[in-house]
C-alpha cells in the first residue's frame, strides 16, 4: 500500500493490495499527521519507509514527532527508513539535538548538492545528476527518484532546502494467464513445475527432452501500473522539469525513445501550487503523458471547509453551542472568500481550456488502486463528508436533551453579567466590579426545567450543580483591581494545544496564543501542529495575520511536544514578510533549542533572534535593567563582562529551583558553557523594546522542576489609569510549562490574574507524576491557591483522558479545564469557573478514556 502524506511519501508493501492514498492536501494538516492517523485508525507501526519530496518545514514539519512516536512503540521501538534529497542530512543533524534514539532513524539521501569543501555546486553542474536514482527495486515494486533543482534567473546558487524530487513508482508486469493445455502438449505433468513457470523460471519437460520456457505456456503479459509523484514548488524548478531526460521514457510523444520502450503512466499526482501547475508550460507538459489521469493535489481551497480532524471539530461544535463566548466558531473560509480565490486561481490557468488531460481535483483520502489489477483506478469511498454544524447539534440534543436548557442558561448568565457590569460602570466609575452568583438558585440550569414543569427549582435536577458548589462560589473574593473597566481588546489567550506527549484525536500538544490585539501577539510553546490550530481558530488569512503579528515566541523546554511546530511558524513568517521591512522574530528558549534552530536554519531562513531563557530569569532581568542609564539605554562606554549577571542568576537558581534530595539538583552544578552576555545584551534591548510596544511591563522566565533547563514564564502588563485617572496595576499571566509543584513557581505566581498550570495526571497517579516530573490536578490547583492566583486554567493533560480529565470538583472553585481552541478573554475571567459544571453535563458519559490506541507517553517525556 502506498500513502502520500503531508510530510512526504510513505511506503508500505503488500503483495496482493497496492494503492496510493492522498491523505490530505489541507494546508492546516502540515504538522497534524499523527492526529490524522489516530483519527482514521492508520497504524503508525505499519510505516516502513518515508519519502520526502522536499526537505523543509512545510513537508517535513511533522517528522520529528512521528519519529519519537515510532521510537516509543514496543519495547525496542520501531525503525523507519527516510528517503530524500541530500538536504535530508541537514534535517537529521538538527533533529539529533532532541531525538535521543538516533539509531532508530535510517536516513538515505540521494543526489549531490555540495562539493567536498562545503561550497555549493553551480547551476550548470547540477545537470550532471539528471539520471534517475533507483531507491527500491525488488519483486514487488521499483521506486526511483529524479531531483529537480531550481534555475534562478538572477544566477543565484541553489541552497539546501531548494531541491524538489519526482518519484516514480513502477510495479512489475502482470504476467499472462497460465495455459495448462499448452503445458500438457509440451510434456509437463501438473505439479511444482507449473508454479516455477508462473514465477518466470524455465523447466525441463517431463515427457519430452526439451526446455519449456514461461513464454511457451503463459499468455501475453500486461505492463505493470506506473504512478508519478511530481513536486514542482516554484517556477524556477520548471526548466529542469521540462528538460529532464530521465522522464522521456514516460512520454507518449517522445522523439528520443522507441515506441516499444515507452512506458504507460497510469496516474500523475501533482503537488505543486496552482501558480505553477496552471501555467501554460506546465499544462502543455502534462499532455505528454497521454492517457494518464492527473490528480491535482496542491493545497486546494475547496478542502479548507472540510475538517480533516472530524472528532476534534465535532467537540468544538458542541462546545461552541454550549458557550460561544469561550468557544467561538472555528475559523473557515466564507463562500465569498472561497469563490474569490477560486476565480483568482482559475485566472492563473492560461491554457486550461485547450488541455485534453483527464484532471481530477484531489480530495482528502482519495485513493488510486494499483493492485489488484481489477481495481485499478480511483477510489472515492473514504473521502470524508463535510461536517455540518446543525447535524452535530441535532445529534447532541438527541443524546443529551437537557443540553438545550444548559446552553440557554449559559448564554443568559453571560448576558446578565455584561448588563450588570455596564450598569455598575455607569452608576459609579469608582466602583470595582464584583462577581455575580450566576449559579445561584435564581439562575441555575435547573430553573429552566422547573419553570417548564411549573414547580420549584431544585439543584438535584442537574447532578453536577449541587449546593456545595454554589455555596463555594458565593464565597469568592472580589475581582482584582487590574480587571477594573477591562476591555475585551486588552488581552485574550487561545489554548491551541492542551494535551501532553503526542497529538491525539481531541487534543493537540502544547501551545498558547496570547492575543494583545492591536499591540501584537505572543506564543508560549509551539508544539507540532500549532500552525494548523491557528488556521482552525482564525481561518487561513487570520492565521497568516496572527503569524505576521507575533512579537515573540517563548519555549519552555526542549521536549518535542513543546517546540516542533516552531520551525514552520518561523519559516512562514519569513515568507509572509519577505517583501515588507521587518525585524527578525525574537525566540526565547532553553539553550539546547538554539542548537536545533542553528542546524535547521541551514535548510530554511528562519529570520529570528535567539535569547536563552537564563538571560530572562528575574535576577538576570533585574541586573540588566540596573545596568541601563536614565534614558533606558545601555551605556556605550560600558565594558562589563557577563559574569556578574550570570553569577546572580545561578545563585538564585541553586537556592530556589529544587527541593533537597531532588534527583535533578546536580544538573545545575555541572560546569556549563559560559554565557556570552555581550552577545545577549543587544537581544535584551530588543526584548525591552518589544515589551514596550506590546504594553507589557516585564517578561521573565522561572526555573521549574521537570528536565534540565525547563522554565515557566511570567508576563505582566504595564500599569494603566482607570476612568478617574487613578493608576491601577496591569494584569499578570503565568504559564508553568511542564513541572512538579515548586516554590519558585509559587513565588512567581503571587497574585497572578491568571495561572495556566500543567495537570498531566489525575490525583490518584501522584507516584507517576513524581516519577515523570509532572503535576496532578490537585497539585496544580494547590499551586494556584498557595500563590493567591485569581483564576487557574489547567492544561497539558495526559492523552489517557481524551475528552475531559478526571478531577475533583471540590478543588475547582477558581479553576477551569482547558480545551483545544478555547478562548479566554480577560473580561471573561470572573465567569470562568462557573462554566465547569456545565461541561460535566456535556461530557457526563465520557469522563473516562475511550481511545483504544496505546499512548506512548514515557518516551516523549
């Protein structure tokens, strides 16, 4: 079986069944391969080979996470062969910085792009390597590759990451039918010799002194099916594509190939963008394959409205119905946008009207069968239907009829809250708003039922809304001063990924989008699939705008579920801003992350500045600010060394990071590389400038207890005047990253407006949480209570809890559970915990795991 996947081309051989499957050409799935496989029950353990048509974040962004997952399957892990152009070596070298089992990856690169001294070959030299390169050749299949190198009109030298590849897959010929009558006439007896002849071997006759050849007893053979996978990413690759001599054997009109040697291509899959594939030259080239079917598998706009991760989309629709304020409708193309862009795409086709090719627009999960021969051709049986929001809600109402009343009540208390706040503001601008008891007897869900039945309301109608919960809510403190007269345009967070270890059907891995609206945005962690989640939340254009507006990306630690989406975000931003004056994006992360980014930047321009998290510790930042003059500038005549700041930071770390006897305590005592403060100072000045532009007073990192160089982060907004001119403090956001409960984070979270804390395990799994340096739900809530945080959002749940984690509602009076694409605005913080009981109504039948696939958490951790 062949499957063409977003990260490249994967190969699995079955002797009796052979097909190619277009898993997805939805651009939001670039880094969502694992989620897709889980959704559609595609076993990752079946992968033997992965073929990359290009080596870049767009095609290989999901590869690191996939390799880690494969390495965690079974006791010894799964090995996999990766094939790609010579650029592949750069990617493998980069991944070694965080993939420990490098031996599990068998990388095979082909073609030559650099001389022995490391200099690039000239464009003229590339022509010497046009012969196809055979990769696999056995009795089942022959796979060969044809590299395509760009020919830049300005004479620029191709660089790593520019090479594209054509793959040719040829199955052996289909032998003719065995004729037993002819065999008997040649003196053969029925038996093993019949089998030998069918396998293509000659045998001696049983009765006659002659040799019997397969051609004597077999009918005419049929040529085996052939499929080409063509990735021509830019117009600069066109020259090599059109002149590639190694493709002559596949052309029906070739003057360089005898007709009897011409091979018939059954299917050509085109991965290039429309601006290339719809050009006149490309269309003319397509005609040379005569009867071949052409599947246009570039990123098609028509697929954008069909969610490929339907389980996640279904949950999002249900949550949107229940509480649209916290779960806005998923971003998608309006019909007008789709029509406009489709028209624009059609205008690119200069010669489409005259083409005689059979063109099929690719759809998600479209298949092309190659074996058995009786099934040769397209198979649309697995193509997913569009997800209809109305149908999802209708099914929900049939399963949980009372959810309609729950949704109505949630909307009512949200509206009443807004009205009360407005009236309070108009009546007394000096009055700080207090929370309304939305779940009191006068406004709870059960009232709706009671009114319908003409009886008094009872809290017992909805089991999760009990007196204890309501009593605790009534005892809550007032809203903090920083939320006085807060605007919905001040700040909101979008939880792009709320699962741990590896992506699942319902939860992607860690990423938080901090939206500061007109002042820009930040990303806290950037796990695999972050770009796809941005597209699902904001739509294609909205996601591009979000990426362009990023001020900074902060990464907590080097584990793959927190940073493997980073390269794709950085490369896309560089592409979007290539014609616009801009500065490199600031990336703050642990030192090992820089090694990966430096190695990867040989493949793609990431256009970023890196700052070690250790330079952003509170002590380091205090030392930095203390070094500035009265104008906020670093003195030009200063010749300070970096030792003082580092010594202060290291003393602070050693005294507060780990409890005594911690198994990781010794890490910080190892001799490390000296921190080059002179290099860091300009980047720190850049950070100071960015914070000012974003309306933030400070950002600093906090060492936490997880792995070496693991951090949490604190963001504090600048002070602002209220309507009376009185200065009030800015909001404070704290994100824990991955950690055990630790005093350093508690201290950093004092009086936080919002604490986002990992809660990987349920309370009964404390031993496992300790072993893996994570937190339980109760421990995470305890950190918030100890720190006096106004609100706590729990995230980073083990994938053993696919939809909703296990928690004790008695501990959750200031807390809410995070879901993917959940949007928390500062103005909504007061009502956040009150939403939790309603979630239990929605998921009342699903409070335990329902995924049968094994979750290999131990390896990722």
